[in-house]
């Protein structure tokens, strides 16, 4: 999935998003546009904006926007 498509999915607040990357499961749980929980393996972090979710290095030291095209979604 392209970064812009994932960003729109998160922004829709319609559901939790489960994915797998490099054999590790993760999730993006948008409770609101200012409260988005992201987990990957045993790491979890809460972000205060969709821009932070997409641009902050979190998945193996990389930003979600840089690796989401390699995600497998559940």
C-alpha cells in the first residue's frame, strides 16, 4: 500500500490496521486523529498526529512511510 493510501486509511478512523513486516506483526490503532497507538513486535508508542505516525522512525529504525509498501495487511 502506498504511503498516501495508508495515511487516508488511518485518517478515516474506521478500524485498527494490522500488518506484518519482516515476519513481525504490528498494528496502528487510531483512537482519534490526536491519539494513535502504533505497535511493532514488543514496541508500542502513542503519536499525536498522523504526520508523526508516518514520518517518525519506529519500524526497524525507519519511518512507516518508507516501509509501508512492504507491509502485508491482515
